[in-house]
């Protein structure tokens, strides 16, 4: 599993990167054939000082891609929302495959 974390308009501190990596490791429990995960952490509206934090996660598994996006006032909150949506998508996909 390849994990790629990119930050846009800022540099992430080690604490945030570790937080993201810990949460991503838990995805293995929901799907055992994950090929790659791309995480994009962005600051929105940098010019206007309304800095929403956006987390986007792209997951590639054999014959399918998952993509989620969430925004809030903190990266942790945005990332948690995105991970929750991603887990629901993965579970739905596995239920469809099993049926």
C-alpha cells in the first residue's frame, strides 16, 4: 500500500502527518487490497483569510477508486469526516460485491 500525503498552501507539522498516518492504517481493516492512498490537505480562501481546512482522500483498489472530500475549521476534523465517508463507501461497495 502506497501512501502519499500532499499539502497545499502550507507545510504540515509532524503531529498532523502522524495523525493522518495513524488513521490511514485503520483503513486496512475495511479493505485488504488497497493499492494506493493519496491524501491532500488544503487551505481554502487563503487570500480572504477565511481559512477552511480541506481534506481530500483518494483510494485505489483493484477495479475501483474511492474519493472523498470534507472541510471544516481544523484539519483533524476535516480528515475525520473524510475518513468516515470513505469507510461508508468501502462498506457499501463490499456489500454490493458480496450480493
